[in-house]
C-alpha cells in the first residue's frame, strides 16, 4: 500500500471519536499526542481491574491503589507496547502480578497473621498453626515470632480466661470438651471465651503494629 494512502488512513482513524477506537488504537492515539486518549483507556479498564484485583486479594481499598500502580506501570512502558498484541492481556497481566506481590507481602505481615487468627474464631475451626514444612526460613522466623508473642499475650490473660482461650484457640477443643475440663456450663464457657478473645485482641494488636 502506498505510503500516502497509509498516512491518509491513519489520519482518518485518528479523527474517529475515542469511544469508537479499539484499545490498541487508543494507545497509538495517545503516543501520537491525541488529548484524552489515555484517559479514555484508563476509564475503560479502571472498574474492571478494581473488581479483578478484589477477587484476587479480597481488599477493596487496596484494589484502588493497585489499579493506580498498574496504570503508572502502563504509562512508563506504553512506548514499548506492541500494538499487534491485545492491550487487555497486557494490563491484566500487570494487575495480576501486582495482586500476587500484594498477597506475598501480606502473608509475611504479623498483623495479617493475627487477622487470619481472628477469622478462625468460629464454631468449627482448627487450632492455630504457626509452622508449615513448606515455609521458607524467613517465613518460619515470622511464624515463630508470632507464636512467641501469642504465648506471652495468653499468659497475661486472667487465669479463667487464659484457660478457655488456650483450650479453644491453641488446642482446638470443642466447647463441650472445655465445659467438661473446666467444670462450668456451656454458656459460661462461651461467655468467658468471648471476653478472652476481646482481651487478647486488645493486648496483642499493639505488639503487631
């Protein structure tokens, strides 16, 4: 195709409304200096990526930040984007990698470990686990640190709270077993455990921050 014809086609394509341009054409338009092209691309994918990252991480607030970070990376490398490839695949790959990094970093945080601990406080959970043979050495160190401060915090609880907390959260006993061991009725066990959990949470949170 003659160069002149190609240039005329390119000009016609640039004159189309942004809403009619494919993702890859928006990239080209932005690189050629067309105002609003990148914003249109951002608006087209922002909400989709937020929902995608929420599904990956479970954190709606953090998802907003990660989408911003994804588009910062897009901006930095857009000049190298191959417009014969799909922009959607590229931007979702960036968002997926950021989500994986977020989950990896989060798993190493003692505060998040405690949040997982809190989520285990239901009627059918196993006792807390602080080590796993598949963990890397630095992860094992963090888990052992968490175990130590959990033990120290439990020891600071009043005796009647400490006993039910240890039996339930560290040994995984059922409410019925705890009632039999402690010699109190089921309602008292649940009441003491509720207060013990609240007290434990208040005591340990400053240590994790």
